[in-house]
C-alpha cells in the first residue's frame, strides 16, 4: 500500500492501543465508534500529518513511532472523558467519600501531550543528539528502549 493512502485505521490494534494509553478505558467506556468520531481519531491523524510533513518518507522504524504518535494524540482527546469516569469510594467510620483520582496518562512521567510533542520533534530532527525513546510493538506486549 502506498503511504499516501494510509490512515489511522491501518495501525495494527489501533483501538485497543488508544484504550491502553488511557489505562482505565474499556470498550464499554470508550467504544470504537466514539474513537472514529470526526473530532477524534481523524482529527488527531490530520494534526500529526501536518506536524510531520515528511511522514510518507519515514523509514519503517520511524513510521512505527509516527503511528504511536497518532495513538497518543487520539488518546489525549479522550483524557477528560476517561478521568471523569474514574471515581473512587472510601468508607470511613461516619461517612462514605467519593472522589476522582488523578490518572497519570503517558510514559515515564511525561503526559500524553508532552509525549506527542517530544516524539514529533524527534521525527522532525529538532532534538538532534538527544536520547531517543522508541517503541517496538510485539505480539507479546510492549518493549521500550533507546533506538
């Protein structure tokens, strides 16, 4: 397939990867149909393609990172939905407390938006000489390390 015809729907396990990026999300709280809304995955894809104008020319390793960026950008558009549904309960002797817990989305303490910005800068060569953090998606799970 020519990369010019490529879309987010070509990313292997795209919907599950978006939900996994949001830790607390499931198919019941975030169905595929919601992810496909024009304001979500298609919009995330167009944002990232505009920010990485040479995306069709990326080698396979960098293209895998490009796909991850689209996953993270899409997930970031759902952060408020997922975090608003994460309510915890705690019983103390006289009262039951209900509260929302802050969820740390992202990788290595970097929020999703910061992670997207960092990875886009790497793909565009704006962080030359930095320690590049890459991802290798395997059938057995996820591995990470320096590329």
